C-alpha cells in the first residue's frame, strides 16, 4: 500500500462521491476507483458500500478512515518539520482558540510575538472550547485561548484567567427594551431568546441558562445556532432577543441592532490553558508574553 491509496480513500470517504473526490484530487475518476479497489483488496475488507444512489462509508471503512487520518497527520507533520529545518526556521507553536473573544487582541499579540521570535512558526487552529481543552491535554496544541469547560479538572491543565466577559442583550432597534440603557435579566422572561448551541460552547450556554435561573425564569429558546455571529443574524431576522458576551457585542456595534448590558452583571470567563508537561521554549515565551500583556492591560486595548 502507498500513501496515495490512503489519500484517495480519505477523499472518497469524506466526499462520499468518486466524482467529487476525483476533482478534489485532480485525478481521473477511473484511476481513483481502481486505487480504492486495490486498497480494499490489500486490506481484505470492503470499506465502501456502493449502490446506484451513491457511495456510503461502512463500519469497517469508518474505522479505517480514522486510523489513516492519524497516519496522514503524522506524515504531514513530519514533512512540515523537515521543510522548516531545511529553510532555517526554528520551533513551532500551535495555538488553539475560540472565535470572537480573541479577535480584540490575538492579531496584535501574535504580531508582537513574531517580532520577538521570528524563527518560531505559529499555527492557529479555531475549535470549540471543549475541543481546545482536549487538544491541549493530548499535546496537539501548546496553548489554548478558550472558555472553562465542565471537564477542566479531569484534563489537569494549568490556566490563566484573561478576563471575565459580561453579557449583553441584542435587540432590534424598535424593541421596547432597546430604549433602556441597561436591561434586567428578569425583563427577558417573556421573550424568545437566541443563544449559542450548547454543543459548540457548553460554558457560555450554561452560564446564560444559570443567569436566567438566578433571575427566576426558564428561558424560551427560539434558536440555538452553532456560530456565535449567527445569533445577531437571527435577532435581525426577528427570531428573538440575543444574549452574547461583550466581545461579540463590540464587533457588532454600528449596525442595525442595539446592544444593552444585562443586569445584574453576569460574566463568562476567557482563559489561557496549557499543559505543565509542555517544556517547549516557544510555548513558555508565548505564555510570558500573554502575562506581560495582561499585566499592562494591553490585551483589551483596541489599538
């Protein structure tokens, strides 16, 4: 078996279409089909279920796809390391992050880091909070910029609190509550609410529900999108009132929506996480820089 067999099968399994996989790989479809058949013969098991309606991944194929994904990732990692060595670069830093909360500072922080450590290659990966913790715990990421999660103690990682983000309500401009300077959580009891899906951010989702409980009401959820910015779109479409952390509110201001602080103030944390077993000089330098920025409050300055 050759690596091309693995990559061919991976493309077909992900696209669930020989024609789409062939276009993605830029190879002829008959050659792709033959290569996958050869792979199945070598493995000794059918990996795909073929029918007139298309292609489906069977149980054996799902196992094989997972395993070769690990192999191909290791190969790609090895190639990147060799290329960096050959080009004179030194070191690599993988940083995982969640979306909007980092946007106020991550670009400037990375620019500062690169100016100090120009030979370190920084690789960014956007993930859900739970996935960031998991990848740091497994050594797949050196640094995580994320929310606290329910399983944080089980992961055994070190943390640094970066900030506590208060919640804002998002209202259509004509809504009765939009006329207030601040809005009480209790005022939302009779409103349909739009919040981030729990599967995409347990900490954020649960913090909002907990705030509603403290205000003595059970929220009526009209939509729970998987992307935080979609909350704003649903509010603009009239689907309900949005609840977001202030990092998202700061990005949405200037548009057709109205953002109001919710009282009493409730907040969700943004933290940096890392493994105590990670002795990488690049990771240590990055953590030190974040600590320096936090101490000077440069993390939260807009310029």
